[in-house]
C-alpha cells in the first residue's frame, strides 16, 4: 500500500484533515520499533541473510510511514544547475557600488530569499559571496575598487551575520567555516587577489569574522590551510599584472581606524578664525594622495560617512562669510571654504546627493548640490540656477575685478559669489558672442576664475553642462564650445603649494581637475535614435555592455554603473524586454540556464518595478498576441517561466524593497502607473475585479498590494490562456509555470500557488494526463486549508482515473 503513490498521497492529505487519527497512525508506527528490536534478537541466533531479514523489512516500513509526514519527495532535475554566483553577483555589486552606505538589511533579505528558492546551502552562499568580493577586488578600476576592498574587509562579516540571523534552516552551525573552507579551492583567484593587494587577503577577511561566526579554532584551521597553499607556491613568485598597479589593501584597515580620530578632531574644533590654519593643515593631510578615497570607502562601510559629511558641511558654512578679518585670515578662510567645497563635491560624485543629511537644508552647498550640481548620470535642469539667489550688483563687481586682474578675498561672502558665478560666465560668453571680448581677454578671464578658488570652475561647469542639455537652440557648435571651456579649466596651471597667498592651491587644483573630468563625461557622444539595423540607440549600447558581461560572466564596476544608467534612462519596460531577449537568443541549454540566473540577478536593480513590468506587460503581450510564439518553446519557454516564478517568489517572500538605481520621491505613484497604465496589454483591474483590496483614503496602494494584484492577475491570465482544447506552446508555458512554482518548495510554493484554481489544473490534467506526476499535483494546493485539501484530492483522483482508463483502453 505504501508503495502506491496515489494512496500515499491520500494518506498525506488525510493527515491534515484528521490530526488525531494521524497522530494515532504515527504512534502505531513508532511501536514497530519495539517489534523490530524483538525480531532482531530472534534473528541474531539464526543464520538468515540480514538483507532479507524480517527486521530489515520492518525498518523499511517504518521509514516509509515516517516519510508520509513530509509527503512524497519530488525528484529533482538531473541537469547540472548553474553556480549560485550567477544569481547573487549582480545583487551584491548593486549594493556595494550603487548603495555603499546601505545598512545591509535589504541585501541580506534578498540573498536569503535567493538561497531558499534556489535550494542552496548556507555554506555555499557564504563561499560564493566571498568569491564575488574577491572578483570585485580584482577589477581594473583603480579608484572604485576601493569600495570592494572596504566592503570585503569591513562589511562582509556584518552581512554574513545578518544572513545567519535571518536564515531559518537547520545547517547554521559551522556553515560559515565550511563556506570559507570551500573558498580555498579557488586558490588561483586568491593568489591573484594577494598579488594585486600586496597582502594575504584570505587571512585578513577571515580575521574580520567575529567568534560567533568563526570560532578561534576554525579560524586557525582556515589560516593554516591557506598558509599550506602559499608554502607550496613559495618557489613561484606571484606578481601583479604589468597592466595594473598593485595596492596595499591594509591601508583600508588603517583608514578605518584613522577615520574615528579625524572625526574626534573635527568635533573638538571650533570655527574661530585662529582655527582656520590648523583646519587647513588637517584637510590637506586628508586629501593627500589617495587618502581621501580610502577614508570615504571606509566611512561608507562602517557607517561614519554621515558624520564626516555633516562636519564638512559645518566647516563650509562656517567660513563662507566674515564680518571682519585680516588679509592672512581671509586667505585661509577662502582656502578652507574652497577645499571643503571640493571635498563635498567629490563625496557627492561618489555617493550621489542623497549622502547629504536631509535635516541640513541651510547653507549654500546643500542647496547648490541638490538643485544644480552635475552628478554622474544626472544633469540638473537649467531653471534651477535661478533659485540660487545670485545678486546682479555682485556680478558687475566680479566682472570689474576680473578685468582689473585680481579677485578680492577679504570680507567676501563666498556663498553669494558662488551663487552669481553662472551669471558672470553668461556675461563673458555674451561678450565673446558680441565680439566685445577677444580670445586673448577671454582666456585671461578663464584663468582668473581659476586663480583664487577652485570651486569657481566647478559651479560654472555645472551651469555649462546644464545649458548644453536643457538650453534653447542646442547644437553641435555650442557643445564643442562648452567642451572647449571645460578643457581650459582642466588644463589651467596648478601653481605651487608654497604660495602663501593661496594655501595648498596645488592640491586644490588637482582635486578640481579630477572633478571636472568626471563632469565632462556628461558631455559625451549622444546616443543615436537608431542604428542601421533599426535598433534603438539604447539597445545598441546595451548590447555592447552585455557582450562584456557575458564574456566575463559577472558585472564589473563599469558595467554595473552602465546597467544602472541604462535602466534609469530606458525604464523598466525596455529593461525587462532587452534582458528577456538575451535569454531567448541563447541556443544551448546550459547557456540558457546561466543567462536566466544572470538576468534574474540583474532585475534586482529594481525588483518590484521590473517584476510588475514582466507580469503586466511582457507576459500578457506574448500570451495574448499572435507573434513571439517561439519565445514560449523549449528551452526559452521554461527559462522564462523560471524567471517569472523566481521574481515573483523573491517579492512575495521578502520585505518591500527600494530600487538600487536611485531613490525617487514618487515611487508608489510610479508603481501604481505600472499597474494601471493605458498602454498595458491587459488591464490589471479587469483581471482582479473580484478581489477586494483595501486602499488608502487617497486611493493609493502599497507595494505589497500592487504585487498581490499582479500575482492574482497573472493566474487569471494563465487560466484564460490555458482553457483551450488543443496543445500549444502557450499551454506548455502554463504547465511550466506550475512546475516551477512547485520546484521552489516550502512555504514559498504555497504563496506562489495561492491564486491557482482547480478548474485550470483539471483542464491541464485532461489534456495531458502524463504531464504532471502525483508528486507535483500533491503540492499544487495548500493542505493546511480545507479547500486546498479538497482540491488536491479531486485533482489526484481525476489524474488516477484518466490514467487508469488510458491503460485499460490500451
């Protein structure tokens, strides 16, 4: 009886219907243990073959009865699954590079969900996470790679700790040790990382894990294991690539400890005039060499970035004006305003304007940065410069000083000067256009703007770039003129730090040049509307980025930023469409599987928005249209079904998540528009008309409610598509969706299949009785609910009767 899967399934469902009977049944089975022991004593005296003994058969019965508690196990696919790294690398890269100041809560939740729906072990996740970090530390970008260094050494152990606390599995104890031990098999990667970082990186990040995650003995075993590998390779001298410079990764750890000392120094420093010179000296040591980038990477990882930015804003505001001062104090005040301004601009370029504390609204820099500053991938509108509050009289005064060859610094309100600089530049350009200013005078005025404060060219360049993007009458000639002006600023002479009238000017000029080079990238070549093949310019650019990703199999630093930029520019509909096209363009099964995992990971850049676009636009257009039927054929059809189920499961089982591509104020309005747009192939409100969802007083829905609507709408759409009397790719796609939902397993499967109707399952069984196994049918409905149990039994009986009839007829 227990060998019959149909009867075993009924017993399993019946256990939920009558719990008392089920407990009696299990209690009776436990009594077989006593019988087994007695039989063993009797048989031990005989010479009967133990394999055919009565005790062995009783033990097999006991094991079969116990297995009924978890139901019949589903046999997993024999195909080799892609490595977990393809599912998590993009998600980790988004957090490290696009949200370096995150508290890790969203990232940890998403990684745990991915681990659960992929059926991976915690040790595997730890191993692949650390492997991702090592790959990031080997990137060619010499500046941004510091973020990977800081994350690996200062933040990785915090992430693993969060994951361990959120994970509800049984194999927690020792998982971190096993994961790090697995990492030792990638010895070539560890060797290459050591060569580029001039340190034993494995030793460094193992020691960063607290004893709660890796015990002292486990740490010693791991370190000794790596030491043995290095000892074997002592005869070979491992050197960094001749095409890239190596770096001392231990400087990141030193920057972490130095940062707290700097913040304490800032806290004990006032804005009195006699403190300006000491502050300038401290600032010079901070920005010397690559120290500032190291400090910023460490601050982003240990949570001290907000404190550092707050202090810089305080100093910048404190020295922007003075009621009376000596000439030396005026020079120091101007230099301090300049260097703090440049440092803050560099911070915003690295982390976006969102790094500025929202509670700090007063002062020139926060207002200018939020309204006007050109950020990477974000040029501000030209009209915003009118809100800075520049004074016309100040513009005339500045022009007069520049024509005379000297800009005053004593008792000057630098905030008002900076607010008027774009009008000064406008007057200069107008003079050039009207030919009242010749080229020699123009070049001299440009040099004058760089002669005192290096923040002047920064303010002017932001205005010039905004003019190129939003100004009236934009043409190629004006763009070339603006680029030429930017290059004049970039190539301005740096001067010497020994010039007492301009303290630390050389270093300030170097910072200005680096900032302007980043700003100049926003004046790059325009994306053409379409290429010769009729593809949009965005799609052509995406193809170039994708080719590099597919070749490397992971996202590099540059490709991560490009993906974020393309997603922001093209929107979720376009982004999902081009990614799904990459899946359907693959030929071999292993390539399709790898591509599906990579796309699933990349969709996490805005998981909610991308999933809604997938469920409400792409799938309905494919299922209800007459074209693109090839997309539903094997292997692309099953891959698309797996991608759909994975995205939906990740959303249903995780907390509401925000996009990595930038925080937007009207986020909920954007998601609501995705769900109920006029261009939507099938209106969501029609699909979910019978669903009663409580909405807010203003008619808005939360992210969870929108996902719920899309979830119900998907199964309503599948039901309508599948109610056909003939086999088709659409019908096969519906079957694949159900199978993938079951393959997820656990509570996630029950959540995914909650809207499933009995008539859809019965229709599929009638058309293809051999398509679904008993194990799959058993898990299509929730046995904890009475209706779920009735539906499961009805489907099982229908499946058995049809198959029995077919057998008798044959």
